[in-house]
C-alpha cells in the first residue's frame, strides 16, 4: 500500500469512527430521552448526586462536551447553581471514559462481529417505527465505530512508511509538555475527547504510538475538550462563563497533578499499567478512567473553592440589563432535544403565568387606580412578547431534531404560544381601557361592575383549567372548559343586551358604551384562546372542533 493510499484510508477511518460515535450518541439520546429527563430531575445540592447525574447523562449521550454545553445552558437560564454544575461536570468527565473502554474492545475477538452490527442497524433504520429506527441507529453507530477503528488500524499496519512516520514524529517531540499540547490541539480541532482518546488507543494498538507517549496525549485531550464549553459560553451570562472556567480549571488541575507524577515516574507508571490484562489498548483506556476518577475524588471536596475562584476571576457586570433572556430555555439545549422539550414546556408555563398575572392586574385596574398598574402590566407584556418571539425561533430550530411524537408536541406549543400572546394583548387592552376611563372621569355602574366580575371570574376559572390540562393532559377537564366557554359566550350576549337596556332606561351614559362593549368582547376572545390552549395539546395539527369531537367520543 502506498503512503497516499494509507493516508486516505486513515482519514476515512477517522471519519467513519467519528460518524459512528455521533450516530451512537444520537440513538442513545433519543431512546433514553425519558431516562435523561429523570436523571436531570435528580439534580440537587448533593455533590455526590451531581457527579452521578453527570456520569449517567454523559454515558447516555456519549459526549462530555454535550453534557457541559447542556449544563452551561441550564446555568445561563438560571435553573442550576454553579455548585450543582461543577459536580455534574466532574461526573461528565467520568462518564466520557466509557467510550475509551468501548474502543479498547477492538483488541478482543468480538470486534469482527461488532462491525456486522452496522449492516443490521442500517436495515432496521428502514423500518417505519421510531423505536426500531432508534435501535437501528444505535447498532449502526456501534458497528461503525469498529469499522472506523479497523480502517485506521489497517492503514497503519499495511503501510510501514506511515507507521514509521508517526513513530519518528513522536520520538522527536517526546517531551511531556509538548505532547500534552499536541493532544489538546488535536482534541480542540475535532471537539471530542472521546474521539481523540479512541484514535490514540487505535494508534497504540497498531504500534504507531508507544504507551508512554499516549499517556500525555490523553492528558492533553482532557484540556482540549474544554474548547467546546468555552465556545458555548460566548455571549452567555456571567455564570455560564464561570461554568466554562470551572470546567477548564478542573481538567488543567488534574493534568498538572498527573504530569508532575508521571514525568519523573514514566517508566514505573507504564510498568504498572502493563499489569492490566487486555494489551496496551485496554491499558490506555483504563489510564483514562483512572485519571478522571482520581481527579474527581481529589477535587470533589473543593467545589466551593472552585466556585469562589471562578466568581472572583469573572465578577458580576455592573449595570447590565439581563432581562432579555428566556428563563428556562437556552440555545445550547439543542444538543440534547429531549431535555430541550422538557425546558420548552417550563418556558410556556412561565409565559402562561405572566399572561394570567397581567389578566388579573388588568381586572384590578378597573376597580382601583389604573395608573398604578400600568408599568407593571407593560413590563410583563414586554416579556411575554419577547418570550413568544424567541421561543418560536427556538422551536423552529428544535423541530427537525426530534421524533414524530415530539414534533407534534412542538406543533402544539406553536399554537399555545400564539394564544398566550393574544391573551397578553387583551390584558393590556383591559388595562388601557381602565386608564382611559379614569382619565375621563368615567366609571361603570355598580350593576355593570358586578356583571363584569362574574364574566371575569369564569375566564380566570377557564385559565386555571387550561393550564391544568396543558400540564397533565387531563381530557376530562376539557368538558368543563367547553361548558365554561359556552357560559362566557352566553354572558357576552346577556351583558350586551343588559347594557343596551340600561342605555335606553338612562341608567348608563353613551360614553360608557364603547368601553363596556370592548371589555365584554375581549373577555369572550380570551375564553376562546384558553379553549385553544386546552385542545391544542390533544390535537396539535387539527382544528379545535375536531378535538372537541374526540373528547366527547372519549367521554
């Protein structure tokens, strides 16, 4: 085999290997989305629990970089503390060692059989069921990892010139700090310490790398993987930047400690590692495990100190407006769609809370000093509009990344966002009506006030039911929601007729008429939007009437 052919085969092997890792990670993430949600739901102030969650999540998605990016997103959204994030990042470094152990299996007889899984996985991906496609993706990714490793190994073993080139290269740069730098740069280039470690393990198995050289390359890869987290925090909040700094500090501190031990004791370390059965590939994989577990155990008691250091290095920015950010959703969550779906639901519920609060305040404005409520309502309305636009853009990006079931859920969220935004607009209009009337010295009669209160109470009851349905998908409540909507429709007609009767009897001024009619009509439209919120979850792509028919059939 010529050198050119060997280089092309080596590059092809690297490409297939990385593609297999990505496919395996995507498949595991989609099939274990519920498990990932449960893991993240166990986040607490307990550092050991945090390490466990980080290790488990990373084992599922096969990428410590993805876990770190996801954690930065949570911190940026303000739903995770730096303490919790630090523990999870430590766990992620342990979870990522699974890939190295997986790659080291190449030295065992099962590797040839594992490659066949790529074909089996591709065949399963032609099946229409989502579950079968997910399993097929996992099997195909698993098989492609070994296909890539085999191609890389073949390129080095069948071309002595290429193998000798790498041997000579690393002999010339056989200086620990330089090797660490090479490992860091290579990992930063491919943005995956798991992939970099896998490639180093493959090169050790082919003889292109000696074990003592590979140890320092692996140490460097743990620093290089932090580039993803550093890039992820660009343009993010202060705490997100602190999280990235802690991630980098953790790996740098661990690398410094291990380098200080390995440098003078390299020969003894290699001799000790050779006691591990399975050959040099398995030995390098276990070194990666030992490094990450030892560094975690060493730094776990000092999480508070790491957080304090990051806080001191990156202080709070003065007089900075930080309101224009979603509360639960962050762009970085696109790397983990199941978690993103979970956070979108929280964001929609938060927007619903804002709309309900504005609705209640606008009702109070009718019976109090309206000017006192103006700024509060306007501020919430601004947040509602921002959330609607920003979350809609996020959902457009998220939609192609999810399965059919979650795609339908995203469709429902689009509708709900639109309805909540319109409810917010109506609430703002009610507040403006109250302000304008008070400026003109106008006030509804006591009878009209009682009628409006009755209608308002029914609308607020509908809001409570709609949000309950959205949260728990309780179809039985939809019957009550529909009944209340019919009552609001009837009230609109009744209140309008009563108002015109009072006008005819001289009990009400003509100046009241446009304000009363607008308020009653607005309340009726809010009721319509609330029904849409309830029914959109059950029937995200169809009409409200179709969903109502379906509910009646169930009941």
